[in-house]
């Protein structure tokens, strides 16, 4: 659904266009003069504006300039009945994306607006990706919520901290590997190897030789010397994922390396010095593992020099749709499909789902939706069954912390519910008020209170 502004003194045409675009599911505002249009622009943020070039109180170019000043991302289409090519060309120079001569077929203007909306969406996506790519290392660390901003800031700071060990914690799927890669790419070691090993994926009887290498004759099949991953990471970074799965006897050997920056190959007698930064990651509570005796306390403290905790996606409500749009753009492009979008109802479903698999689950679901979607919009019918299960929906309050603000939280909850009601009611305030169990006048007061004055236009 887009917000469309129509500025034309021909009331029959303006009303016809209003009906056309409302039937397409858009929010439409119609005005008939420059003064009225500029007044509305104080509270209205249109996605597309259809402007008549000649209005009773002046030129539509005045409105075009006002839109470019206040809402530079809006797509403007000029309409003229006078075949004034020079003025139409001037409007394009001022920022209009297209112009159309009257009289025109309704399907013709509908196509032009659809193209303008698609262009706006593509431009938004480019800006979105550009913001995310301000630094190469953080290109995939997507998020605008306060915790993610703090994490990105910490990664920038920590990346230059020499060889200090880093321990990244968080649930499965929160992006621990991406954080490790970002730390490496932003560090002075960026041109040296980044070696990753999943401690849970290698059989215990092979893990020591994989990590530390072995000498010829160390065991039956050791026909020649082999360098381990620690040596291969010399000068760079060694990322030990799922560090909580490391057996106790290898924890002792890792501790020795962290203390002395040297180790011995399996079957070897010589100390080998290696300059490698250790970044470890786990989805376990290592403090609890220490209490249970499953993880060495001294190793925990050696690894936990610089802790970075990645929050679960369910606590990052503001980032869910941001991530979904990023993955929609990525998979639409990689699969050769037009840019797909979520329907308003699907967007609500995405924000209500608990996402137990975090960002990894969201990415996989979006990939599946892009593959299966038969049209350009993904609706509720395509969503997987788990996203409908009430037990998987968010209804718990956020955890209390020293920075928790009850009034702010309640206002955010109220804002989200009011927006959902408006979306589900197609912008109709009366129907939205019924969904919320209040009168239409009470809803209008709420809209003012919540800073949604643009929603106060007549239904």
C-alpha cells in the first residue's frame, strides 16, 4: 500500500483517479490547488504524487519544488492537457520521474504509477544496502535497534585491539560467524588468513590433529608432517565456533596457547610460535558449564577478555522487517525474480513470530518464499505453518533492565497495535477503531498523541 497525492483542479478526473488507486489498495489524498497541496504536505508524506501542470492558482511546478524539498524520495508524475513539452521537460529536470498528456487511459496512468513505485522501492533498497555497506566488515551486520548499533560500535572498537581474545555469545542463528568475520575484516589482520573451525563438527579423535597438526609417525596413518589450523592462521584470525563443545584435554592445550602463543604438534617435541588472534563463539552459557565442570574456569576468563553478546531476533522487533526486506532483495536478485514484497498482513505476521531460529531462520524462510511465490507480493497463504502456531507468537514483555522505560514501552506497544489495526482495515479509521474496541473519535485522539497526524485524512 502506497500513499498517493493527486493535485488536479478537474474534480471529476481527480475523483476517478482516487477511486482507481483506492481499488488497488493505496491510500489516496486529492486536492485541487497549490495552496491546499502545500498545506497537506506539512503532514503528508506521499510515495507518489500526480500533479497537474496548470492549476487555478499557479503552476504545478511549485508543488513539485515543495515535494522535492520536503519529501525528496517521493516519485512525482506530471499531468498536462496542453502538450507543453518544454514545461514537462523542465519538470523532469526538477525531479519528476515522468509526465503524461491528457486525456489518458486509466490503465496508462496505473502502469506509470506502478513503475514509479517499483523505482522508488529499488532506490530505497540501494540506499538501504549503501547504509549497510559503509564499512566492508559490517556489511552483513544488519540492524538499526539500539543493541545492534552498540554491537557494531563495539566491533569497530575491538577490531583494533591487537591479539586480545574475543568471546561471542548468543543463540544459534544470531550471526556470531558474521560478527567474527567483521572483527577480522576491520582489523590490521584483514589481509591475512581467517580460519574457521566448528568444534562440534569434527570428531573428537580428529580434533586435536586438525587444530594443532601432527608430526610424521605420531600415529599409524601419520605418513608425513601436517600443519594444523593454528599454524595456517598465523598472522590472521582463528575462529573457534561452538567452543563449548571442545573436550577438556584440548581446552588445556588451548589455554596454553593463549598464555604463551605457542603449542606443540601431536607427537612433537618443539614449541611452535604462532601469531593468531583467537575469536571464540558459543550458544551455551559457559559460566553455567564452568559450574557443572564441563568447561575450564581459567580458559573461560582467558577467552572472555572482550565479550560480545548478540541478542535474539525476538528482542529486535524493529529489525525484523529490515532484515526481511534485505533478504527479499538478495534472493529476488540472485534467483532472477522481480523485487518481491510482503503484503501488509504478512508484515504483521513477521513481527509477531518468535523466530526461534533467529536471523538464520528468517533468511531461510524468505528464500523459500521467494522461490515459491507466484506473484510479486507474498501473502499470508505462503507463510509456513509454524508462523501460525500461537505458541510461536510473541506476547511476553521485554526483560527488565536498568535502561527499561515503562512509558516508552507501552507507547511502542500502543503504536504497533494502532498501526496493525489501520493496516488490517485498509486505512479506514472507523473499522480500525472497531478492531481496537474504541470510538472513531478516541482513535483520532490516539493518532494525534502517537504522532500519526498523517493518518487523520478522511477515509
